[in-house]
């Protein structure tokens, strides 16, 4: 599997070594205690909607935000020894991007998928972009984009031109977060 970023600038692969945290233990452990996270690696957390999310989405008035609150997925950096770029996704669309520093960073956003990458790997990824987990069943070294079987349920795009990483837009809020990470959207 590989993780593919798509934006108005084009398409590029964020990671070729993708692990899915599919158990409670794997989701709890995340990338804690690892000495390093290799370039090209991603850890993907998928979340099914909870009963509170489903009910909260149908509530009227001031309770309408309950579903959004229940969908919030938090990430902490306690016992994580390296900086990470974290992407929060909803139906494959990036809703938040954050760089978190070792040991002291934390953040959350409403999402059905969270992706952890080595620090700097998400350079150029912005809210509104698409990130897809793609199965590599038909892929060969001669044809790196051969299989676009999307694992997030987002239709594959016929455009297979890979684009180099684009420059990050300046952070209008600055990078004065308490954990030192730059907030790139919510």
C-alpha cells in the first residue's frame, strides 16, 4: 500500500511503507517508543463512527455539534521520540495538518482517519486536499501508478501524473503554538 496526496498542484506519493493500526493495542501504542520513523513510512488509524456520532449528527439546535465533538480524534506525543506530521481526514479530504514535536505536542480534530508521518513528510499538504491509501496489487516498478484501488472509498482519479511536492503556504497564525508545531488548518 502507499499513501497518495492529491491537490490542485498534482499528485505525489507521501509514503510507500504504510501500516494500518487495526487493533486497539496498535491504535493505543501508535509510534510511541520508536527510536526513528523511516522516510516513506506512514501509520494510518481508521475509525468507525460511534453511536454518539451518529445520534449527534441528527440532533437539532445547540446539541447539533455533539456529533462533531464525538468524532474528534486526539493525538498526543507522550513517549514519541521524533517529530511527526499528523493528517486528520474525513472521507479522504484533509481537514487538519499539524507538525507535532516529540514528548510535548498534542492536537485533535473531527476525522474518520488519522495519518502519522515522519516530520516534514507532509510538506505541501493543506486542508481541502485529498489523501488516499492505495492498494499496490497491480503495481510494478516499471509502472508505479498502475493500481489506484482506493482504500478510503474515494473514487480513483484517472490523472496519473506525479507532481513534485509544492511549497507550503505561509502559516497565517504563525508557529507560536505551545508545542512548537505549526498549525496548518482546521
